C-alpha cells in the first residue's frame, strides 16, 4: 500500500467490490480489456461459436497495449501536458520498461504476503498495469475520430 500511496492511488481503489463481467458487456462496449489470458479464455468460452471471431477481436489483454507499437519508450516517459501517465508513474517505469514489455499476463501476487518477495511481486504488478494503462491511453487517443466536432481529447 505504501507504493500505491506514493503514486497517489487512494486506498478505496483496493477496497471496493470488484465489478463482475456479464456476457452482455461484450455488446455494450467496443473494447473489453482483461488482465490475463485465463480470464480472456473464460470470457470467450461463453460466446456462441458462430460469433467467436467477432468477439475475439473485441477482447484484449492489458499487455497488448503495452507491447503495441507505436508506443515508444519516449512516449511512456514523457512528462507534461501530453504525458500518457502522471510523472511519478512514468518515472517508475523507466528502468524496467523493456522487461515489462515482455509480460503477457498481469501477475496476481498475494496481497497478504508482507515479505520482501511479496512486496516486490506487488510492485511488479503495479508497474505492469501502469505500462498497460499508458498503452491503452495511447490507443484511445489514436482511436479518436478526426471528424468529431468541438472536442479535444488531449
């Protein structure tokens, strides 16, 4: 929790009841983001086989956004008005950026493990989510239609 406090993440983010996925969410949202391959597979297993390819294209791993190009290292590390992440978050990513890009499934460490290894695993999870979030922000900016009047997404 100390790392979360350092990054300015309020404790309520970790204490609230998680939202449950419902199959109707696939039609309600353009993109569904999962933390790991197992969850993605569980969602796809619920889909009618004749629509499998359509929904497969809508369901992405968070790490897909961390690995996608053109999310350059310089974009992740940028600070100021056009930054993808707040300064504290982007500075945390700088030294481990290449290692983080190779992560496919966001790890799920035990929140009760207070050992040094447990804290390190939690911190690695936080970094993995931050990089995925930066890539997702880049994706959303790029997906913004040019012909939408009077709205600036940046």
